[in-house]
């Protein structure tokens, strides 16, 4: 059930989220906890990018790890091979990811269903193989260390890499991205892409070409994923072909399904749960993925649109039960 869009409430929620993030960054003293939460924020951003593609286009991608890894490789290689400012390299890497994704999308979004998923898988594995074989440029299977400059955007790199600071950066970017996507979903363009998703033939009949809007959504999805890749590379100072492998795309798809993609915060919720559970369950069992698979089955079978759908249903039930009953 759709709800009325209230920009004021969204702005307030965004500011409260940012303020809470800053407080947590200062209050939590555990470096391990902040590191896990930082990874959760980065993968939440990745999952949000995949979720946009599912919600707006109704398309499943098994190759989005390509954009996650390509943006990071672009930064690493340019820092290694050129003398350009790091800030400029980050921007052109993101711009290059967006441009490549848009050109690719103009071709593959025309292909429906499972064929689209297989095409994304093929492209993703192509770049994975290129990264493994191009040893002189990418370091091959060993990966490549990223030599960040002493300062970035006028701030000391060591300060930015402080556990509380990188946690705050990743989560603030996530919150702002979610807020912007909420605006997109309620905009005319967002409603148009949803109409195309639901019935592309009828949309074409009334004069709406499906290809261009779908390509823009695919580009947006890749851009969010690329931003997550750069954040991950900055956080770890390292990039390897594993960041391009289809298994990473599959893991993120699992996060999206667990969280639910019909609500803007669903994929991020699933990613946070996945990363935190991986750390907690992994300490207790070497078969943590099996346990998590059971949780995935339970969520898919017994909830409507993942955890976000379940939470919304529960909140609606609470509101109905607490509402005054008139005779």
C-alpha cells in the first residue's frame, strides 16, 4: 500500500539519521565494532544500488560486482600510473563507471528476464578474467595496493581512515543516498519507470520508450555500486579480482532479498543484517552460511517482501490495534 510522500518528514528523518551516525561514531570505542559497522554501511550502499534496479526496472543482475570492482580498480590504477590529483581521479572513475554502465544498458536492457541476468553475469565474469590475466596492470590474482596521498579533499588521509571517521562517512553517504532515492521513487520519473516495469508494452503504446528510462536506472544503480566500491577500496587500501566475481553479486542479491526491495531501505537493512550476522555467527560456527541460508528460506516463505515488508506490516498492525475504536 502506497503512502503519501512528505518531503518535510523525509528531511527530518535524514537529519536525525546523520546526527545519530555522528553520535555512534563518537560513542562506540571498539575498533572492531566500528570496522564491522563500516563494512555493513559499504555493503548496504552496494545492496541499495542493486535494489534500485530491481524495484524500478524489475531486473536481476548477477554482474553488479563488475561496477563495484571497476570503480576501485580505476582509482587504484590511475593513482599508480598518473600524477593526477586523487580527488579528480575519484570523480573521473565514478563518471567513467556511469558512462560505461549507460552505454552497456542501452544494449542489454532491451533483453528481458533471465537473458538479462545471464548477460550481466557474462559481462561481470569477463572483467573478472581481465583483472586476473592483466597482471602487469592489476596485479593479477594477488590484487593491487592503493597508495592514497597524504591528504584527500583537504583533509589528512590518516584522519579520514580513523575508525570513527570512515564509519561516519560511509553511513552518511548511505543515508543521503537513501533519501535521494526516496525522492526519486515518488517523482514523475520514478513512477514512469515503475509503469514501464509493470507493463512495457502498454508504456510503449502510449508513447513512452522503455529503453532510455531503463538505461538511466541501470546507470544510477551502477553509480551507487561504484561509489560503494571506491569506499571499500579506501577503507581497505586494497583491491583484487574477487571484488569483480559473480559470487559477490550473488551475496549482495541475497542481502537484497532478505531485506526486501520494494521499500527503499530494505536492501540496506538486509546488508547490515548479513554483514553483522556473518561476523557473529561465523565466530560460533564454520557453517554460518548454512545457518544464514535457513534464515533466508524462512524470510522468503513467511514474510511479504523481506524484513522491511515484515516490519511495515507489524507497524501497521500496531497502529491499527492502538487506534481508538468508536462504537
